[in-house]
C-alpha cells in the first residue's frame, strides 16, 4: 500500500459562497510556491459557478484579506469570503 503523500490545505467557506456550494469547507491540493491566485483558479476550475463570481470573492489567509500574489503556506488558515457591503 502506497501512502498518500499529497499535501492539502483546508479552505473554509462563508456566507453566500457557502450557500452557493452547499458546504462549509473544501480541501485544496497545496504545492510549493502556491499563491492565493492559484487557489482562486483551482476553485473556479473545480466549481465553475464561482467563475461568474471570480472577482467578487476575497481570499483570506490567516484571517487577513490578501491579493492573488500572496504566497500560501501549508499551515495557513484559508477562507473564502463573499463581497462585504455596509453603510
């Protein structure tokens, strides 16, 4: 039996993104030099409905909203947040 050597990160989903996908977390394959933009791309490939909302969700790393160039570490806490509006 061969051990599963892939690395994954847990991606938490909130609010409308959670409702849209019908789940509150997703495992994403992690690779060296992976960026938040790579996570966005993987999500849109795995869940095409998110492509429509591509520019409308924010990726959070360790509870901080980041841009697509942010490097992701295997131990990071990732989340997808819908657009936030207020007044």
